């Protein structure tokens, strides 16, 4: 009876994503800015995928993972920016409950998969620099495919668990989300249901699929830096570090802003700051990935020159 009464209280059929507030005077500027970012992100990442597939010299584990990461980044930004562009242009910030759950599930899936891919790429660079004689035997095509499959699968597992739990929530109160995307923390705050068990289950799941990849990435780069510093020749040391510096830049931007957003206390003073930092790992990281990898990578630049 209590459950029926609770369900009868449900009156929310959609949410309002507040995005970046009432910046009506900057509407056109914001639209053009986000449109340019979206075009560059999609075009750049699709170009990376096309080069990796078409150029024989890029058929190596490192570029195989880079192609997967670029494909993921294209999907990642496409779950956020098209709706945001429509919202900025039309002023309609509404999103249905089902649409919000779908966006939250896809976003969580791709976020977990990106953490795994970044750790896999760091492990690949660890083997190449610290274990060069064993690299070809360890990082063969079969093992590379298995690592990529596990990375994609881990994201699907996180998405399935979170969406399954979120779909059971009941919303009967405020419907405004002070963000530009639907993440599960915002939905939990707006729910009228008892979410204590959900938090108890989902939080460890998220940590399992995000914290271990981060620790593996951290351990890999600590070993890489230690190995590079022991190289006597400065030319060889610079060459060794240049092979992983691009990836290290991406990892620093992604994890640095991700941890700032989810580890800072949720206060009114820091909420806008968290929203700004969220832009880095959701929107700016996908757009700088192809730029960093193409501008700082001789093989990619050579493949692009041949294609042109």
C-alpha cells in the first residue's frame, strides 16, 4: 500500500538541465563555440580512426588503442554536445526522464571505458619502454584485442548496473538539475525514493571500474619515468619520453579534472567551479586528444601527409 501511494505521488515526467545559467546575451557566442568544438572533435577523432585503419605503419597495438580511444571520444562528446547545442539555440532545457536515464547510462559507460583505455595505453607504453625485449611477445594482436574488448565491456557493465538501479527511482519533487548533463549523482539527489541501498551498491561499482585503472596508469608512469631517468644519453632519454608524453598530457587533464569534480565537497560555492571542471573531462579532453596525438606524433603526421 505504501509503495502504491509513493508511486501515485510521481509527477515528474522530465527534468530541466540548467546548463550554464541564464546567459541569454551570450547565447549565439556559446552556440558557435560549442558547435566549433563539436565539429573539431568529431572530425579530428574520425580522422585518427581513418588513418589508423588505412595506414599499414599504424597497425600496431599503440595505434590500435588510439583508434579505439578516438572512436570512444566521438561517442562520448555526441552524448552531451548535440543536446546542449539545441538547448543553447532554442532555450528549451527540458529532457525527459527516459532521455535523462539514457544519457546517464551512456555517459557512465563511456567514462568507465575511457578510464580503462587510458590505463591500457599506459601499460602498453610501460612494456615498450621498460620491457622492450618482451614487448612484441607480450603485446601481440590477440592480447591487444582482448584488452580493448575488456575495456568496452567494463563500460557496458557499469552502464547496465547504474541504469537498472536508476530506472527504479521515483521523482516527485524538484526537477531542476544544476548541470549540463544527467549524471547519476544529480538524479539520486532529486529522487523521492530511499537511495541509501543504491548508493551503497553503485558507489563501489564505480570505484572498482575507475580507481584500479587510475592506479594502474599511475604505477605505469612511475615505472616509465624511473626507467627514462636512468638512461644516460639525453637524446635517448628525450626520445623515450616523447613516445608517451602525449598520452601523459591527456591522462593528466582527464583524471585531474575528474577527481576535482567528484572529490570536492558539494557546496553552493563550489558547484559552479565543478561545472567548469566538468567541461574539461567531458568536452575539452575529446577535442584535444586528436590535436595532441597528431601534433606531437611523427607517425600520425606522416600518415596524414601520405593521405593528403
